[in-house]
């Protein structure tokens, strides 16, 4: 069960990163997107969607 949750988490995270990259966002506060937590990625994603 845990493995399925990890896979779903990774897919969601990858989808958010892909969306941000498609919108020209490659770094946040000097960090690469893959270095950010899901929470930080979601904040950037929501900010972009609301712009």
C-alpha cells in the first residue's frame, strides 16, 4: 500500500514540475524545482494558475 502512495505522490510532483517548467519557471528562491517540497511546489503552481 505504501508503495502505491509513493508512486502517486511522485506522479503528482512530476506533473506540477512539468507544468511549472512549461510556464518558464525553473527555480524558486535559488533552488531547482526538484529540490522543493510538494508544499512549495503547490504554492508556486497555485500562484501561476491565479496569475
